[in-house]
C-alpha cells in the first residue's frame, strides 16, 4: 500500500522468516531495519562479534546467528538449528560479498582470485543449496535475492576476479531460478553500481558521492523483490545504477 505521508511503499512481512546473510554491513543493516519495520522475523548472519553487537544495539529485534557462509560445515550445523527455532526460512537475502580491484591480471595473485570467488560466488552457492530444501519442504514457496554488481555485466578493467565472480553470480541466479520455479521459489539479483558507504567514501574521497546509491534505496528494491508484488519476476538481474 502507499503511505500518504511519505509516498513510499510499505510492505507487511508479518509471520515471514527472513534470513539476511551479511546483515552487519552497510547494506545489510539497512535491509535488517526495513524488514523489522515491516514486521518480519529478521535473522542476520555474522562473523565478527563486535559488528553483531553494533547491529543489535541499533535494532534489538534482530535475531543473530554466527555463520560463515563460505564454510559448508558451519551452514550444515546452523541451518537446522535456525529451522528448529523459527520453523522455516521464507526469504533469503544474500548480501555477503567483497571487492578487490586496482590490479591487472599479471598483478593478481591466486589468493586474490580465490578470495573473490569464495566471497561472491561460493557463498551464494552454499547458502542457496542449503536453504532451498527448507523452502521446498514448507510448501509455501520462497524468495531469494542475491547482490551482484553492474561490473558483472561490464568491467572497466583491473578488476577481473571481482567481475568474473559477479558475472558468475548472475548466471547462477538464472539457473537456480529455473530449477525451483515449480515450487514457487523466486530467485533474483540486483546489479548496483557504487554504494554510498563509509568504506567507499574513505576509499574514493574525491568522488561525487551524490551519484552513488544509498543503502536505503537499494533496500527498497530488495524488499519489493521479496514481496508478493514481485511474483512474476524470476531469474532477473535488476539494474540499480542510480545516476552513476
């Protein structure tokens, strides 16, 4: 529905269990807060205890689970515990990822390549693999949204590992969306350009921040993709470039 005061879309996720992986980062925090404000049971995975404490201090309603989604053993231990406690997972928003740029292919180390593949692609594979059965068994369908990147479509150079991992994520989303559509599970991703975060401002202090994407605006797109209004969207890579 439309709020007369703000003209923004307000969603009701009452009784929906939402898992946000990487919910302690800038975009993750925006998502956690919006889902909680939309009445969802909102769970955030985390790796760093201090970041988890900070998130909890911002919103006491968030449920926290310590889990590294690049580690399959941790996922296998954690997901059953999560289901036992909350019953199911209706919505997965996978925000885990990382960026490495500024190196041409001859300067790129194997460890750099593996780090990007682990953070941006392996993580998506593992968490999707182990949450899909939970959604299937519920019989109520589900929503999955991954965070890819504009760079996954076109690279400007010196970021080959990052670009390849994000391009792979787009194809991964396309494939999984077709594999599970008969269960009413929608799988999509968004393709942001530069997100306005403290870390990015520090890394690029001379940039025009006004052209960057706010975490709030991106979170609004994700909430739409997780809502009933997006039921006809599946396997999509949504451009979210703003003015950049």
